[in-house]
């Protein structure tokens, strides 16, 4: 796991990419791979790599090339089935110099061309430079576990794992893109290729983009999620499907636990998904391993008792950290430095602290349960949507909405006010039950309400240059999927790819040089889950039904049966207490608001005042409304994004980078191993 | 002195604008506060508590349904009748 960066020149007037620029670019993201650095440079391209050594520690240096030196790669991620692919390629006559998965990509591309991507089971972002054809191939894994951004201007194409590496070139202009902000304050993330920065594109998950020597590119999706057609009979009984899922998940976990030349640990949240993954990891490892958990000062978010129960069953070497509101406020600017986009929840912050702890114990890779809720319908949104769907058949029914009491037993005990209001919320858009987006309507409309804080300039730009709508680019077959499949698709392409595995995943882990490995996002597991009939996943209102069957008998029953607790952290309340850090006031001051120009400063000042007075009496995070929580965290993080990336000085690496692999075809200077590249 | 329907409407409108809109933007009195995303279900509780304090009333459980609170016009009408009823 690593960081990549580089630039290609598509006009001949440019001098070759400089080593200084490659140094600056990779230096800006050195935390992604502090073990080794490498660069490749010719007259038209420069590639840089920061390596977190996990597989083939001695032979996997990058940039790496094919046998005749015409193809060069920088790669971030893992191809978990590289051993099987290597054998297949060897039988086709390919010879390998290393034991690395990186080399497998190069040969796979030579052997299978554009069909190679579907052969990879893994998590990747890579850039492949064809020096003969002067062609750049950029690709990301199916679901977007590993990030990749690109900027094209002035006859050049820059690319990197993170935007800050691209911004380290003074030639690249920096400004916010109102379309990316519009999407973020609707879907919780910008939708690739749009980003929150003008001119910066995110390579979409599951896609390939190929630039030719003149800078014209072709892009296509080699994969996108696809769900079962309910009219087709499904061949497996639920009992048989449970066995198949168990085997596939076990295999996916084994690959991720064992295909590493360093020890792999596991996260334990206290929920079903990470418990099962950790248990399977333990089965694969056949020995002790390390587990890590987050605990909260705030009882409403804490799951300590379940974590301890599972850790003791696993007999793991267990570590945890206790996170408070002030910890969250303290690290939040660093968190935003890594997310590189506004966020509506503070939930990434504790994960930032957790990866720090993981690294302190010398662990470079962890398994997590990420993806189970999307693949097997774990979220409340799916259950709410099912009830709303059912309610929509008789919108005047007083009985049908009572099903919400089964979902949220507290509603049955609540005073009418809470129940009535909650029902009114779910009743939104009931008449649109047959239209795409029905499942997500209430979430998107609640989130969109924060846009009223945008400045006139931003709103004007949004109306003249509207952001692409996720519903405008649905796959053709969307209409034949079951409503659950439709909702899962929308959840995957918005929240999972754009927020959970990036802002809450890759970025928080890589900030401390830790690689996340996600068995539920294994390509084989995803395909199998997506093909399951809806009622194997959501049985009446029982979420992740089939996964509970898999877990039955191996995970403590209290964990299998417990009410699902979504992972959350204290939001607005972290920033409004008497000891709120000074930067919060600075970022929300009239000056800072006017300087960024993103928000209506008078409105934000009043809103901040409201939050501060609420903060004086509030004792629990839940006393802030969902809208206020999202608005405060969203506005504060957007202000920080502006402060850090637009107004701030360009990222630069204070520490000298020592390139242990350097192939310089411009100054005919070539070295492998220990010679330093001095700048 | 008896408070008029208009006065109730003005007070409610101004509270909602000051505490939920912040931008000075006008709101349509007929528009659903929950449906438009102006106020969420926790936010409505803030409105109810404001009404109790400002008008010195208390609500029974059966009155606390979305039909009475989901727009400025609904709140205005509901409060007018409630205050009139209590004044009798």
C-alpha cells in the first residue's frame, strides 16, 4: 500500500518533468508509504512512488517495468489473487523477476490488455506509462478503495493518490468547485469524476482512463454493481446460499490475512461484521493476532462491552483507545487535511486516532468489516425504505406506518410528538415510491437543506452550472432490480465509495501508514451478495439475515442478535463547549467566512451563536438536531478545506526524500538501491 | 388583551427564520417544514418548546401530531384555536 504521483506532458514544448517536482509531489503524501521512495523520469513523463512495504519486502520496489523497459508502473494497493494470476501468466510464457503483485499487473496488462482489470481481485489505483506509445493508463478497483485524482491543463496531465500532491505544483491553479460542494451537501460526497476542487477529477471506481500522446483520453467502466432480477428464479436455498457465502467470505478473509509479509491485525467495533471478519481472520491465521477498538467517553456511542466480549472469545492481543469530544475537536483540522473534502460527520476523527494506535503497535495492515452493510443490507435506510414502500400502497393507512415501531422500539414508548414527527419525515415523497431515488429521498432532502447557508455566489454558480445528478447516470438495468437492489446501488455509488471507504477509510488509515483490508469488498463476495434475492438479505425487517446465519454458532449470540448500532461520534457538541479550540472560532469568524466566500457569513454567525448557546446546556450529542449537527460539521470542515488547500501555502515536504529506486532517462542516471538522490 | 391570528403568525414566522433559516430568506407559510428539510424532527421539539414558553400553554400528547406543526400556517391556526379555547 502506497502513494503514487506523477505527470505526463502531452505537448512537446515542455521541458521534461523535473525531479524536483516529483520530489515535491510524493513528499506531500509521504505518510502513505514512508518505507521507500522511487522515481522514474523520461522526456515526457515522471512517476513517483512512496512505498508501504507489505508484500515482497525486498523485491517490490517501484516504479517497476516490464522486461524491455517500455512499460512502467506506480501502484497503490494489493492484488490479492496475484499468486494465481502469476501462475497463469507463467504458463503463458511470462517470466518474473520478483515475488510482488506489482509485477503481475504489468504482465497481466501485456497479456490481456484491457481485459486484465476484471481478472484482478483487489484494491488498487495505478498508473501505467507506456513509454513507446506515450500512453498513460489510470485505473481504480471496482469500488474505489484506493484513491486517484487527475488534473489536465496546459498540455500536461498530473495524477496522484491525493489532491495535495497535485497542488504541490505551483503551475496548478486552486479553487473550490461549487458542483462538488453541491453534491457533497446532497449525497455526503462529491460523485466522481467531480471533486470539490475546480479542474481536479477523481477517477471513478471501476473505471479505466487512457490518455494518448496528445492528451485525448478514453474512459470506460470495466465494472459496476449489478443486482438480481427478481423475475429470475434463484438456484440456491437460503441454507445453501449461507454455506456458499461462508466459504467465499472465509476465502476472502484468508487472502487478506495471509497474503502479507508483515503481521495483519483486525478492527473490532463490537458489531457483527467486524466480529465475524476477526473470527475468520483468526481461523486463517491459526495463531494470536492483534485487535483494535474505539471506545467513547460519551455513553451513547460506546460499545466497549461487546468489544471485550469478542476480544476475549478470540483470545486476541487487544488494544483500545478512549476518545473524547475534545480529542475530536483537537484533531479535526488534521482529519480534514487528510479527507481533502468537507464532511458532515466527525466519525472519521476517532478512526484517525485509532490508526495512530495501530501503527504504534507496529501493525501495517488491518482487516475491517467495512462493506457488509452495503452488500447485505444492514442499514436502517434499507428497512425504512421497505416500510415506506409498503406504506405507499395505502398512504392514508394508520396501521402500515406502525411497522416503524418494530424498527425503532423506542417510538412505541415515545410521546406522540416524537412519533408524529418521525412519521412525517418518513412520509416525505411517499408518492414517488415507483421512481428511482425513493429510498434516499428523505436523506438527500434533509442534507440539501444545509445548502441554504451557501453564499449567493456559490448558489448562483450552482444554478447556472448544476452538478450532475446520481439519478441521471443510472445503469440501464436499474429499473428491473428489486427496490432493495436499487437502494443498495445508490448507497454504494454515493456513500460507500465517496465517503465511507475514503474519508472514513483509506484517508484515516493511510494518514498513519496503515492499510485497510476489507473482506466484504472482495470482488467474488460482492458479486455473490449482489446476486442474492432481496429477502435473503433483508428478511421481512431482519437486516443482514443471511450473514447472521453465517455468524450463528461462531460469534457470541449477544453480538449476532443485538440491535444494530450505527457507528457515530459526537458531532456539533465537540465544537461548542467552553474549551473549544481557537481555530473553530477563527474558521467561523466573519473574516474567514468572507475570505472563503463559500457561505452567507451573517447566517453562519447566527447559526454558530445558536449552537454555542445550545452547547451551554446540552449534555448529549443527540440534543442537537440532525440538521444542526450536519450543518456545523459541514460548514466547519468546508472552511477548513478552503483554509488548508486554497488559501494555505502549497504542500511541500520539509524532509528530504531519499529515492532508493531512481530511473532517470533524461540525465541518463539510473540507480537501484541505496544511492541518494540529492535535490 | 387577546392575541390576534396575525400576531401569532408573525411571532412563529420570526422564530423560525431566526432559529432555523438564518439567511433572512422568506418562507412560504404553507410549505411543509419537515418535508422541505427546514426543520427536522428534533428541531420541531425546539418549536414546541418555544410555543409553550411564548404563549404560556402546555400541549397534551394527542395535540402533538405533525398535522398541527408542519407549517407556519398550521401552527398559526392551531395556536389561534388553542388560545381562543383556553380563553373561553
